[in-house]
C-alpha cells in the first residue's frame, strides 16, 4: 500500500490539467501486482514529482477475498493522499521478504507489511531501515512489530480475539470445540486458537489443514466430526474455511455449529441464514487504509499512531444474526 500527498491549490485548474489529474487518479486506482511486473507501467504513469511511493507487502495469496479488502482500503487511502501505491503478496515467507527487498531497491518512501512469520522478515526490515525507509506493520505480528523495527501496527490482538471467542462459546453453552488452523506456523492463527483454548470452559481440540486445498479442508473437518461426535462447535480462522466447515457438518451428519474469524460477502449470507453462528471482524479494509495513511502522515507531518509504543486495534467485533443487517450493506459494496 502507498502514501503521499501534495497541497491542493485554491485556484481553479485549466481543463487540460484537470483531465490529466483525473487520468492519473484512474491509473493510481488500477494498482499494480508487483515491482517491475505487469502493473508497474500504470504506477509509473500515475506517479509525479513529489508523489510519495508506498509499498504494501502481505503474505496473502492472489485473489484471496480477505486480502482484496485490505488492498481496497489501501487504495482508498492512497487515492485520498495522492500516493503511488504498489500492492504485492506472497504466502511463502521467503518470497514475501524478497518482495520487501524489491521495494527497498525501488526506493519507495514507505513500506507496510504483514508479519505472519516474523523471523523470516527480520533481515528485509533491517534492509529497509538501513535505507532510511519507514516500515509499519498490519494484520499479523502484533507481538513482533516493535522488536522487528516497525514504527506502528494496525490490526487485531489475536490472543484477545481468541479469548473473546472462547467466552462467546461458553455463553452459547458449547462443550467441545474444534479449532481449525489452515496455515501451520502463522503466529496470528496460532494465537487465535490458543486464546480460544485458554478462555473456553469446555474442551478445545486443534486440527491443522491445508488451507490451499478447500476440498481437503472440507474432508478433514468432516472426518474429524465423524470420528468424534461430541464436537459441537467448529471454529475456523477465515470466512472461506467457515463455509467449507458448513459443508463438512452436512457431510458428517453432525449437529455441530460453525463460528469463524473474518468476514466476506458469502459469509454475511451464511450468518443471515443461520448456517454460521457468528464471525469475528478484524476490519481488513481499515487495516489497509490506516497502514497507508499512517505512512503518509509520518512522511508529511511526522505523526506516529500509538506513539510508536502501542498498536492501533481494528478488532475484534462480533457479527451475529442480530447485527448482520448493518454490516451487510457495506459487504455488498465490497468494503467489509
């Protein structure tokens, strides 16, 4: 994600200038998929003298609905700030670190990144700092951003969110929860299930699945439900996995209910229909927006959100059948 601005003139611009600005804004929103990649020409055309260049580097897979929300938030902030934005992602931690180094080589003015695997990012962040490029964290790595050298952090405290889910399951009188982790070693996902287990008064079992294969996820959860019919709650850590778990429950003939972290358009309907009890919304659009905007504020006014010592929390918020209507209209618009 990116962040830069230039003061607006109070004088009316000539028609040609206005058309040029409109075209530049259009190109900016088109974004880019990689440094020097297929989308980089659009970014180059959108850039101009004094325009800040910001890179958003995540561990998100291509076309993942969750990361599209993060990207949309970042694009909105970049458009507001007049910044040149590059978004790239790689689920492989080594690949993500290399993308950060590419951003450093391209002399961006700021880098926003996720820290799902903090140790893998340590060297790349050090390279950015050595080049004088400010780095902010978002989404993953709330316990690591300061030690890794990031200025600020925007996201959800996953341990707190997990404990909140555990308390919620107690309120719903659940007795035996299955917490499904779709990426082994991801610190945010591990913290969610650990929080559930810590707070929930019943039994919590962990199930690791291959999140890149939805059919495998559905089959693995169904198999676990058949093996242990006492499981009465399946907790997933992403909206698409909750939808897969609904299928698993049906395949297994189980009476288990499904709850999840994160939200998307299809999950909104599942909550409305009662197929999913609730979702924990960490507001990914807001994470992308704040991360990019924070770099612009830092570069233009020296501002540091949270004073550089505390994270800026974007969740958790529970979305249930009782309040889903107020969220659904934003989900339909592609921002929740």
